[in-house]
């Protein structure tokens, strides 16, 4: 493990001359090489990262000012654009494509002097819950390489889990940051929809997608969020609200009024040992002076069907741009009719899961089925939103599981897509509502794998979300080994 486990400790060491950015980057490069079998990275920017580190070292020696993330080594999911670098959404359809511009989140990282060390493997076009749908092979969980790391941001989770970088960016459409964070025993934050600009994020489902953050320390996650959040002229959905000082609001001593979804804890799909762990956590919180009450949420079983109808419909529209004409994969069969050319290019370029979701989305948008599926799903989304908002009018936050089970074996659910989709039952809620949510480690299952607890708060209330996460971390005083 690298010597400096938090940004604060790293910056102390840099300014006291006890280490250099170059040494820090090299230590991460060495670990990446030693853990190549995990398949977390698509591409490592070794020379570039070392050159940036050397430039930062010179500025620090000269006493020049540096950014808030100076020397912090970050990696980004292969759906986030970085000018002059490959971005491919882990798909053959974008093989060899070089981004002509950088995502706003990336621009803000660079402006803060963060060092981007590489881009990370993921499920193709962020569609999946295991990182087995990548065209470049599965990512492996560093705690048990026979198990999945979760998805779609599996590479982003494992890179932090295995100390291949300090922090990473992923994307969360229905749990793709929180679920792999849970499986890997680390922190995964999905901010409010619009809190971080989506400019430069390859779209899966535009009304659900949000860039998220992985880390091992709440304060570090808060600092990174504060750096990349805020308005953006290139994204009309980015919030114009002021970004608070999240770090300054972490260590506050308050009594929380919390709700947990009774239907989530009693759900038949939840692992019994995990259920007992959550109930124990709620009891500990009450003993610590907080209020924790069960509330009804009898529409839980409708959230997954509504989510998959809506997201696949949006994916069908968003992915129509990948046609083999303008960029990306083009079929080698040149002497075919135009319609056949499109069919061949897309059939060869897209993987099985992406094709499945495009077909489903096209179906629910088709004449005769639009009202029966898409319109009905939108109505369910509104109902879910109203119910969650009503609960949050009376409580500071909602507590619930992140996932129904710990990380399962590679290949275990690949032949049963319905079982795979149902594993998202607890995470899609926050995306349907657009609310911020975080998964933090709770304890370790008897099978040796970690699991966490999920927190949801009101929209744009990341300050309380992070504050409560910090409180639970301190209260439980449990550390989950992740490397």
C-alpha cells in the first residue's frame, strides 16, 4: 500500500519534503504493473503522469502555489473523455477512437493539479453489474479474484480497492458506482443528478447518468466532489447552485433522524446475515442517540422494471449515433447495401448485453407499446419520486442495503439477465429520483467478503450525506481490509 493514505497526509509529506510527486506516481505505476491480472486498467498514462509529477515537484520546490489536488493520483472510467486519449466505453464499436476534447470533470481535475494515471475498464457502455460485459475481459475483485468486482464501474472500484490510485471517477446510472464500491469494500458516491457536469461523459441513459467518485476516505471523496462539482455552460442539466465546502461540514456532532425502508430490509432477496448486520447497525445508531425508524415502501418491486424500461429506451436513442459511418468500428464488408452496412457494423461492434438493451429500448418506444411500457414506467418514476421525497420531508436520510448479497462468482449470473437486473433493486431508487446516495463499508460477511450500507438524502444535500457517512464510519469504528 502507498505510504500516504489520505490527501491531507500526502500534502503534508510533499510540502515537508518527505516525498515527491514523482515517487508517489512511480509507486502507483509499480503496483499497477504488479496487479495487471486484475484487468482494472484499459490504458496507463505512465510517461505523461511522470512528466506531470516532475513539473509539480519543481513548482513545490520553488515555493509556487499548487492546486487543491496537487499530486493526487486519480484514474477515470473508460466512458469519460480526456482530450488526446483513447475513450471507448469498453466496446469494440469505439476501438481506436481518440477524444478531441476533455470532460468538464477532467478539466477541473487537471486545473486542481491532480495526476490522471490512466483510464479504467468497465462494462460496455456502462451496461452491467459485474464488469463481465467489457469487450476487453472481466475485471477481478482484488479480495477474491474468482469473484466479480461489481459494475459497471468495476475497474474504477478495483483501482481504489487495490491501491492502484488514490481516487477514481466512475459513472452511476442505476448503481454503477455504489454497487462495485460495496462489493470491493470501499466508498462510492453518486451525487445529485446535475451536481457534476455530464459534459464529456459517454451517454447511456441521459436522465439517469451521473459521474461518481470512489475512495477510501470520506474527507478525500468530499474534496474531490468539491473540485469537480458546479455549473457548466456546456451542460444545461448541470445545477447552478453554489457548491458548499463539503470538508468543513463533515465533523459535526448532531443527532440524526433517520428512516429505513422496511420493505427493503424484509425483502426475500436480501441475504439473512446481511439483514442482521443492518439491524445491528440501526440499533447501534439508536444507542448513540440517533432516531432510526422503519417506514413503508410497498412499491419497491416496481422500481427495477421501471428503471430498465426507461434506461433502455434512452440507450436505444443515445447509441444510435454509433453507426460505423462517422467514427468507430466499420464493417470490412464494403460491397453491401447501406442498411446491411449499418446492421453489420453495429452487430460486429456491440456486445451481447448492449444489443439486448438496445432491442428492449427500441421495443418499448415502438408504436403500440409506447404507452403500455414507456409512459407507464414514467408514471412509476414519478410515484417513486413522490414517495421518497415525502419520506425525506420528515427524516434527514434514508438507510437501506446497497446490494442484496456480497460479490458473487465470475460467470455465476451471466446466463440469467433477469437475476442480474434484480440485483439492482436497492440502488436504482436514487437514480429514479435524482437524489444523492453513497455506499460506505459496514462489515465483513462470514464468507470473507465485505458489504456496506447505502444512504440517500434530499437533492443537493451532499453535505449532510457525507456528514452522516462520516458519523456512521466513526460510530461503527470498523475497517474493512481491501488489499
